[in-house]
C-alpha cells in the first residue's frame, strides 16, 4: 500500500495566490472548510531567467584553444540541450495513484510475497478496509503486514524500515482505529522532522480515513500563520501531524492539550535526531499521557534512538524490514567535497565544465530551491524551480520546457520530483545528501535509462566521509572522487561558446548593413578592425565577465586523529586539524557566515539543541548550515549563512524558543557586544555536533501489566 497520497485541493479552479492575499485566502479557507487540511502557500515563479552580474573584464590568455561547444559535439546524437529544475513537496492539486518508482508504492513491490495476508485478513474496521480497497490496494507490504496486527493488539512498536516500504500506512491504519469521533479533541499525534513530511503524512491519514465521516486531520508546522492553526485547533481535530518545535510552542501556549491522546508516532526518528530535535521529542513524550500507545519508526537505530525507545515505550515489539538497493551500471557516480558556503560556486562550475544535457539538482529543503535557482540564473544557466507550491498546470509546463530544451536545470526536493521521467536528464546532482541509500538510488535512477549513460554527482561535507562509505557499502557501488573543473577548462568552454555565437552572427540577415556601418566607423576614426571587433564583443557579452578568474580552494575530509587519550591530538595532526576548519573573520564568525543575536538565553532555560531545532525546522534549513551558538544570560548568538534571504530573517524574528521570541538581528561589532557566557551550564554549539546530551532525566512511563 502506498504512502503517496491524494492531496487536498482547497483552492482548485481559483485564482493564484499572491503574497498580498495569501494569508487572507488561507483564513477564509479555514473558516469555510472545517474538515479540510490547509495546505495553501505562496507560489514561486515558473522560471528564473539569467541576469547580468558585476562588471569585470579579463584578458583572454593565449593558452585558451577553443573547443567545439558541447551542443556541437552532441549533434550527432540529435539530443537537444537540457534544462535544470528545482522542486519541493507534492502540490495539493496532484494525486498519485499510479506506480511511481522509488517511492512508497507497495502496489508494485515485489517484496510483498504471496504468502503475506491481504488487507481483508488484517482485521481492520470496515470504513478503513473500504478506503483501502477502493484505492485499489489488496496486498500489504512486509512492514504493513507485520506492524498493523501488533498495533491493533495494543502493543508499542519499533519499526526499522527505509523510506519507500509503505510505513505510513503501517501506523496510520491502526492508529485511526483508536479515534473516537464523538470526542472532538486531539487523539493521535504524529511527529515528523520536516513540514513536507508532515503535509504528506496528513494527506495519507485523510486518504485512509475517507470513509470515516467527520474525522479531522491537521498538519502543524513552522512557516504557516499561527492564526490558521489557532482557528483549527479551537474548532477541534482528531489527528495532528506536526514538527516537534511547533507542537512544543502550541503546548506551552496552552493552545494544544494532549490529555486525551491515545496514540503517538515518531516518524523518521533518526532524521529528527540528526536535525537537533532530540530534546524536543523527549519533552513532548514526557508531557503526553502514560496510557498512550506509541510507535517509533526509523531507518537506523543509533544509541540515542534506542535510549528514547527504552525510556518511553512500554515492552515494544520490534519489526525490521531488510533494505533492497541497487544502482544502475550505466550511471557513473562521483562525489565532491564542499563546505556549505562553497556549494553554490561548485555547482555552477560543474554545470559549466561538464558536458551536460538536462540536469536535475536535488535539495533537501524547499527554501533552498529559489535562492539556488536565482544564483544559477545569475551565472547564465537556464533554470526553473519546481516545488509543491507551484500549481499542477505550471509544474507540467515546466517539465515540458525541460523536455523541449527551453530550460536546462531543475532544482527539486525528493517529493516534488516524484514521477519525473525525462530522457534528456544526463546528470543528477545531489546538492544535499539524501536521507538514506534508498533515496539516493531513487534519485540517480532519473538518469542512465534505456541503455543510455548517465552521471550522478554527490556533494559531501568534509565531516561526512563515514556517511559516504556507508552509502558505498549499502549500494555495493564505489563512488569516485571528482575534481572540480579548473578555470582553464571552464574558460575553454566559454570561449568555444563565444566563437559559436560569432559563427551564428555571420549568418544574420543584416550582416551587409552592419558591415557598411563598421567600415564607415573605421574610416572616420582610423581604428583597426581588430579593435572594433573587440569593442563589439565587449558590448555583446554585457557586464558578465567572459572568463572565470575566481578560485575555489579544494576541500578534503578533515577528521583529526586522536592520540589514544581523549581530547589529545598527535602534534603532526594539530596543524592539519586547524587548517581544515573554516577560517574565522575578525568578528569571530566563520567565512561565509554571519553572526546573529537572538533574545533568548540561559535565564530562559534554553539549550543549543532547542535553538538548532527551531531554526532548522522553521527556516527549512539543514542543521549543518547552522554554525557556532553561544548562550548568555538573557540572549544568545548564532552563526548563520551570510546570504540568507531577507524573508527568512524576517520569519525567524517571529519564531519562539522556550516561550521567547527570537527577534533575530544581525550582530555588528561582536567584540563590543558580546561578553563571556553566563555560567558553566552555558555551552557553545558548533555544526560539528547536531545535538547535546540532555541534563536531568526525562519522565519515565509507568509499566503496565495485562
């Protein structure tokens, strides 16, 4: 049974939302449709067109021997050049019922062996069974066949399974049986690491409960207006799917009461841990009723996950589903080591230096798509953004533009790229590391199809060598290191393209007219034709420099080795360890980072994990992009990416942590404003560690008998 779900469409056939009327439209929809999940957000542009950058003129070195353009070398294959696209979560207008390779599509899952029971044998209540059968599903996947009976018996469950195994239905169906429709209060809570997953899971609950009249499902996540969430909570909901930070905020405000909670699910628990939500998750668990039933699902089982399970689950049954991954032999896999502030430039160089056709760039967060598209467009790449906020018709038009060669690059998240199948895609670039090896396999499966060769490039952080090795081990395929294209290689390509433009211009219908004008200018000003041609070339090229002259310092895996005793380094390793760290500026922040002040400190009992979790979730930002955090008595400082969009800054100003609004502001003159941390309790956070060990003991659930 598939986790891909029908999506509510509260604004079908209506005018497109604009930033000016988006909030009003959402409130109106919330008032009019009591049973619907509000998913409307502001649409992003179809296409971001290239714009000119800063002025710069560089001499052409004699060593540049122009090579034929990529398009000319590929003409024999009759394959047009392709575009790159940027995408995000599933648009509410779209319904995925047909098989989609690489996602939760148990209809076509070979692992559902004939020996497994069908859904009629799982003892589901009639409304749920009818919803399943009407959707065309008959046989459960292994995780569903093993988990559903256990949850129906009232057992707590630990499920270890990868994305794409049908785990959403494995917990959604039995949890829905716990709901008493007569009680208009939250009875099921599902915690997810991201807003995209929260929306997707909420849609799944809506789909499976289509025959349970009156059931209300609500996604709660950062970035959505509080007014909408307040109204729906006051109206009453039965199932809440939420990110940890926003749930904590509602609980502390008193707008969310879990006294009637019957079931709680942790979905993708390891990902929540990685994003810094460990303390938030523990807090929510400790504040929920001991009598609840709990299910924990995770692709991996690190020690902190096992600790949470031991503390908060009551005699859980464990279900483990094996992973099947395989990469195509037609796809060459390479990796590039880059720190966050180098990734944009590295990606642009790859797109220029590689013989690309169509390119699909995968990012982890929706908020990354537009800034990255704008950057690529400013550097001359025909780029379009593809995400779940774009209406279905516009998404289809974007894909057609990719097929027709009108755009060349698409930047997308996994869910928004669902079902994308374009033969032109020669390169799949994993700008952000995927959640697991199976997601990686599904991503790179977009290229190298039908016997054609393809290229897969993975961006890896200097501290992610172990993750790369695990990826190689689980896929059974080596991933070779890739050197970024040099300035010389890039400039050869640029000169070749410029030569092609000249050749094309020689065939223009007004050539004779311009020849006469140029000859007249030469006679009157006594200027050689070569200089006139060079001046015209400068005008034709615009303000964008023709030749690349910026350098990108190579980065290596920089883990320091210890000398047997904790905290001690070999003398020969100290220099390499220090050089591997990003250089710091005079204000103490790392290169490419800006220090911000937030109005929450140790007096508010805040910890680095709370700050990391709130910023990562509310801003859709990867936790690795969050730098050093220092906590003082009444405020804290945090290093964030230097080119963070103004809209993100404004949104973070309104975010609350530990009951305090952050009121984020750029810190100017750090040495004058920042003193020493408040006490020994105050700790410094770096993105080298995603979360810290908790102080104190969380509330332990009471043991039950019978």
